[in-house]
C-alpha cells in the first residue's frame, strides 16, 4: 500500500476499530450461521465481512443487514467452491491476488492494533486539555435577521424598527427565510467565518441590541440584522472534540511508525517501463482535511 493509503487508513480506523473489537468479543461465542456443501460460515465471518462494507452501510444495525449479508456470503462461497473444483486455487493469477490481499489484511490489522495500544483515555484527555489551553478565543454573536426580496422592503422594515416595532414580530410577519421566520429570525450563536462575508461583516460591527440601519445585500437577498448578544466562544466539550482528537492521534501514530519503518527499509523504485526512476520521497504527505461549509442565513 502506498503512503497516501497508509494515511487514509488512519481516518478509517476511527470507525473500524470498534467493529474489530466487536468481532473479537463475538469470537467467544461463534455459532455456525450457514453451511454450503458442508463448509461452515460462522458469525465471526459475517462480522468480518461487515467491516469491508462502505461506511454508510456499516452504520445500519447489524440485525437489519445480517440476512442480506449472509445471503451474499453464501453466494460467494458457492462460486468459490466452483472455482476450486476448476483447480483455480493453483492458478498463478489467484496466488498473486491472494498474496496482495493478505498484505492488505496484515497491514490493516497491524495498524489497528498499533493504534489501539497507543491511544488511551488519559492521552486523549491530555491532548484535549492542551487544545483548550492553546486555543485562541473566538468571538461569537447571537443574532436575528429578516430576509427581504428587495432593498425597498428592507428599508421599510428598518423604518418600522426605528419607530420601536419589535424585531422578532417583524421577522415573523415579513421574513422570506423559512428556516428562521417562525422563531423571529433567530440564528443562534455563530462565529464570523460561519456566515457569508457580507452578512458577517455587518453583524460583527453591531453591539448588543443594535440593528443594521442600511440593508445588507447577499446572494440570498436583503437582510436586516439585529445582534442580541456577544461572547467569547466556549471551547468544545471533550466528547465533542474526541473524534477530531482521536483522528489526529491516529495520523501521528501511523506517520511516525511509517517513518521508522522506511528508515530501516531498503526501497528501490523504477519507472513504468522498468528503467531507473527518480528516488521516491520518504516523507509522508498528510492529506488536507476538508473545510466545513459555512452556514447560510
């Protein structure tokens, strides 16, 4: 497996390790769940097969996916038995692909056990405490808005607000935003980078209790914004931060182990035609994490 696959596996381990652990516990009571021409399929075999499913399918309760998965395993065994009768077990292509698959399985088990033995609750807590200590304070506002289709309607709303009309009441009556209309335009707490730039720029200029006295135009229409409160954003709880912390620790553990192994390994690489190629980089490249989408008022 290449360097990128090593690092990509670190992300997958977050979901894969619990499933693997479940398979181990089930192995203590491992009944036969099917027989195909005398060959047995055990419950542990089905659990292993489940781990190879796409992540979205692994989220389905095991009891629900079990009948379909078992049926597929029966089909696979029937075909495999036919292949063995055709003497394919000794076929060079089969042996080559089996060796490749074995390497992948050994790699996955090796890394999953490495991660499980290296990450403890105390280490997660220590990483969280450091994160909270080093985190820079981030300002948030709690705001409401009224979305209008055109600038004249927005100016009319502002005029009513200046006369003392309640903002939430106007939002319920006039806002074009179905997501916040019923709650009086309430957007809750948000940071500056969670809204489109024009909206954030206007909102974060306001003090508590102030509203925009000119319409704010975005791609969604014209907004009238009121800030209800301001604060420094509280840090995430340990449970909220845990997935990101564990994922980061997994990456670091695998990167460090890969670095150690490559240092002592003799690696030779060649071009596609077998000729001498430029030396491969021995420094793993960490994939860039995707950026979370901004809120849209």
